[in-house]
């Protein structure tokens, strides 16, 4: 029975990626197609490894860790050790993401404080401009350089 194979275009379409991405993973040793002249022929192993690499990328794992996890399944060893290693990787990645979330929440909180300060300052400036316009309209501020001082004196009294 003939084993199913794929071309680079077929895999690119299936996974919604570019052929260049697949060639990158080939350069990294994740997939290793055979050749028929210039045509790359990908086998089930390549497809599975590509799928795992893309899943690791979606999880945000670094390429070195993705490659380590994928290669683990090619080598000898029991699935218990592989699963323990995978759990360690997931736990570490989760810890990193949780720290990033805390950092993002702190940054968003600081941005909100600055936004509120800016909003209050903007409201004050708009109020000041409105008062200057009212002073000009009533003829109390003939010279614009004197108007703020005049208004300040009036507000104090």
C-alpha cells in the first residue's frame, strides 16, 4: 500500500502558511522531505512534525523548545518521561505567561492613572480657555498678557 505524501504547496494550503515557512522549518531540521528532482516530497512524519511545530508556535514556545519536544518523540524512551518533560515545559511556559499578564496589568493600571490625569488637565485647560473667552467677550481683558493675572486676582477675591 502506497504511503500518503504531500507537496510543499499542499502542506502550505492545509496549514494556511507559506511555502517559505515550511522551508524555514526544513532549515531548522523539523521537517526533512525527500526529493524527486527539485520537488520536495513530505511524508506523514514531516506533516506531523510540522503540525507540532505550528502548535508550539501558537503556544508561544521558543523554537529550540519546540524542536526539543518534537525530537523527543523520535528518540527511544518511554512516553512517561516524554510526558513529564512536556509537563515541565508547559508549567514553565504558563509561569512565564502569568508573569507577563501581571506585567501587562500593572502597565495598564499605570496607563489608566496617566489617562485620568491627562483628562483632568485637559478639562482644566478647556475651562481656562472658556473663562478667557468670556473675559475677552465682556471687555475685561484688553491685553491678553494681563488676562490670566486679572482672572486669577478675581478668582482669589
